[in-house]
C-alpha cells in the first residue's frame, strides 16, 4: 500500500510540475488627471479598491483541459460588480458552487457582500499559453 501511495504522489507532482500559478494584488487609485493607476497595495484603507490577478502558465508539453480557476473574495471586502476579466466570470455565495453573475434568490439579486468567490471555466490551456484572471474588491468601511 505504501508503494502505491508513494507512486501516486510522484505522478501527481510530476503532472503539475510545469504549471505555474501566481496571485497578485494591486491598489486602484485615481491620478491627478482623474485617470486610473495601479500601485502596490502596501497601505490600504477602508473604501480602497484592490485588483486581484491570478495567472496560470502552462509550461507542459500537453494542453491542460477543464480548468476552473477561482479567486476568493477576502473577508472584510466586497466584490466590485462587472470587474471580472475575462467577462465570462462566475460567482459563488458559498465558495463551492459557481453561477453567472448576478445570483438571484427568490427573484432578488444577492447582496454584493454575500459573494465569496469569483471563478471561470477554461476548456483548454495549450502548451506555452498563459491565462490571466482578474477581479476587484472594495475594502469594507469608509463609505
């Protein structure tokens, strides 16, 4: 049994060894001319907007199929609607099940503060391709 488990662990780590992922965040600020600028999110305050970017880099020799990347909505933040990129994003109110935005319960849209994650369905990521996914959140408070 131990040999099978060790073999399984080696196969799994080999299969995913050449897929690199990276999650970063930037603070969205307005410049002097009213334009939008992205800066490192060192100091944040209630009301600030943060943009999260999740990158997947397929360095495998084969395509990766049926990817479902997700970005959780951090506690103390609220999703900013219509900022998911690519725009075919899905949202979750439980962190497990994802549906097209907006989710409605009893015919009424769910409050933005109830969303727990943003996700996408990717049919295929070819060898050498990178995929980038973004969403924005607002730090609660400061209204």
